C-alpha cells in the first residue's frame, strides 16, 4: 500500500484532505486562497459500484463493508457508476431503476447519506472533462493489456467500444476528481488502481503536483476476494449467477445455491490439504458464521469426519441470517422514490463542490487560464 505518500500534493496542502467546506462563490476565489480553504483534517475516500446487477456478497465484503466503516473517520464520496455501465449495458431503459436499487442497497448495508456524498456519476459533469484530459496521458498498448478489458472482449466480442478500452481512465478521473487518497476496492481492482497511480504521476510530472497517489485501503486487512460457490473464481454479477449469492436472493434461493456448492467424498488422511473448492466453502463460512462453528467443521475435516451436507446446511442458514435483513431494508427504501431523489440531490451537491475546486486547480496547472 502507498498510503500516506505525499506525491502529487499541492504546496500548502496535505494529501487527501477535504474540500467540502467551500462557500457558494468559491469559483470566483483566487487559487492560493482556494488551496487554503481545501485544508481539512479528514482524508478523502472515493469508490463506486456499477448499476449493472444486484449487489452480491463479493461487493459487500470487497467494498461496501469498508464504505460503512470509513464514513465515521473519513470524508467519503461514494458513486453509482452509471456512465461506466454503458460500456457493457448500452440500453438505458432500466437504468433509473437500477441506479435506485444500488442506492438502496448501499444505504441498507449501512451507508448514511448525511455522512457521505452518495451520488450518481452522470450528475458530476466535471468528471468527464478530467477524463478527457487524462485520455491524452493514456496509451493504447497499456489499456489493451488490462485484464478486465481482455475479459470483456471475450465476453462481448461484438461490442468492443472505446469506453470499454478507456474504462481505467474514467475510473481514475472518478477517484482524483475529489483528490482522494484512499480507495476501498476488492482484490480484482488492484490493477486498475495501479494504472490510476500511473496516470496521476504522468499528470503531475507534466503539469505540476496536483494529485495525491490513490491507495487501496482495507483497514490494514488483506484485500477480500469472495469465492463463487462452484469454486471457479470470484462471485460476479455477470458470470454463473447460480454460483453467486446476491443481496436480493430470497431465503430458499440462498439455501438452494449453497447446497449446490461443489464438494467431494471427503479427506482420506488426517490433516490433509483442502482442495480449492473446499477451501472456498470455509472462506465463505468465515465471512458469516460464528468462529466456533468454523472451528468445529475445520476440526472435522482434519479428523476425516466432516459431513459436507451438514456444513452446507449450516452455511446456508448463516447466509440467510446475514442477507435477509439487508434484502428487506432495500425493499423498504425502494418504496420511497422521493427519499432516493433527495439522497441523489444532496450527494451531487457535495460532490460538485469538491470536483469544481479540483478542476479549477487542474485548468490553472494546464494553463487553460486564457482570461
């Protein structure tokens, strides 16, 4: 982790510091005064989730859980990435519904719109301007090597659009428009974050020290990669949906999915190494089950007495207890469209103050100060 670096911080300002207390006429203030106003104690956190499907267990433990923890200690900007969704889902017929659902899911998981800026990506037009500037610092060869780009090309060979290629550039703009220092991400997003640091360093080298380098942050813990139920990889919104546990799944579907998880006839020698797909079951159990229960099944495995049917029944009930309260709260929030509109408006206002201050610094650094 590169947390705490001072790279890319304007003189007179500490890395990742807040910008949210600007007066209404801040756009007219001189740069040196604007920099002083941007000095705050809280460091800045930014992250986002695409509205392309229901949030799943991997989203929760890889990102949203940390959102909730961070809102108490940091200045947080959490975004519904509707522009990113267009790279794979160009039909916008259901977009509004999907955006509302993601907002509701995040709030149901514990995010407080009064403590964070919870906003929609398309409501922050400054991001698109910064995205354009960063594209001039991104190179086709490096973008084509991105793992997620190659995966999407394989999944949608007839829709390999420019937005898909430059996805990491827009993601960088999303982060640094708030001059964020920390980004709570899952294991699969580490490559994108490394690219963001590269773009930041190129900008700072060419135009001056404006941006801090963003760092993955997980409260000092190992980045979480939640395994799929079939043992084939991580949980995903788009691939093998029966192997993914969604926060919207009803109780019986949760039980059915867990009981279908891959197992075998069990170990034949004491203290054997666990196969990957069995290790995955224990990983899932560690997320939602009591420590004593996990220990019991671990001992059963080591003693060659484990009954996988019993283990999966226990895991299924623990998953039901974890997911069902979130699911029911989401339903309640979605029934109040007026409230969701107010959340988006409040979040957009907070985000615009931050983004507008950043872009004033960017335009000055790039010498777009013609008048």
